[in-house]
């Protein structure tokens, strides 16, 4: 699995959206949004001015459906680890 698919701080029921500055969290509309502590680029190098943004997969599936969510969020969204209730 590539570094971007499995971020060190990502929980199994989340997916990585993007790296953002901490102040931008207030503009993210997902209810289950969460910032991690350490952002990295696609080579695994630290991005000290940014934080990784994670969202619960259930919320994305509820909003878009599994097929559409997989297409929209691509390789960052791995339904294989989805915990469906």
C-alpha cells in the first residue's frame, strides 16, 4: 500500500482527504472531520505548516454512496476497510 493510502495517523474507518493549514478546518464541511498532527507529501517528507485531514468513511458513503465515493475519492478511499453497520 502506498504512503498516501495508509497515513500513519489514519484510523481504519477513515480516509485521508488532503493536507491543510490548521486554520482552514473551520471551512471543512464534513461532520466527522479530524486533523492529524503530522502532514507528509507523496514522498513521505514532512510538511510542517500543514496537518492531515481525515474523514470517517461512513459519512462519505452516506452522502455519496459507495460506488460514487470510490470514484470521487479514488485511491485515498479504500472501501475494503469500511466498517459497515
